């Protein structure tokens, strides 16, 4: 298997700017364990968290809901992510998603939206591959 184009690693440091939590609608996929962690963190019943903060998609999957302006239901423009310690794996692995790591051009497009790309800690190629495998987007 050939080495990825990012064989020397990529730099990333989350600035908590909220760019990945706001804007145009999309999907933040959550599994049962993540929903349970959100419920426990918020000290709310599981059924309430499912009903208020998630929506079914395609019959077998769930996504976090969004506010009318497209922001994640758990994002507060003054306080940031209100569930950061238990944020879903999709959020934890940003920007190391398959769509962003296929080429230098794809990474540059992600970096144009995310000020944390190309900043801070050098993430090894092995760690990037591990994160990409956590969730395919």
C-alpha cells in the first residue's frame, strides 16, 4: 500500500471557532452510545435527548438536530459547544475525515474553512489514518 500524501503528518489544533458547528445544514451522525453519553452529561432522560436533540435519518441512523440558522443544536454562539467533553466521534475526528484527506487540494479546502488546520500539533500519518477509520464521511 502506498504512503498517503500526508506521510509526514498534518498540523491541527482546534481553535473552537465553531465553523464546523455552524452554517449550512448537514448531518452529525450519532450512535446509541453517544446519545447515552449526551443524556448522562446533560443529566436528562435518554428519551428526552432522543426527542429534543436528534432526528432519525434513513430508518436506521440518527443525526443531531440543527437550529433554524443551521447551527448544531448543542452549539451556543457565546459559549461554544455545550457538550464538548462528550461530543460525538464525528466532531472529535474533524478535520480528519476521508473527504478532507484524499488529496492536498481536499485538505486545503478544509483549511479554508477551518483556522485550526495547518496550525499547532503535528498529527502523525498513523493517527490520521486511525481517525479517518473512526467514521467515514
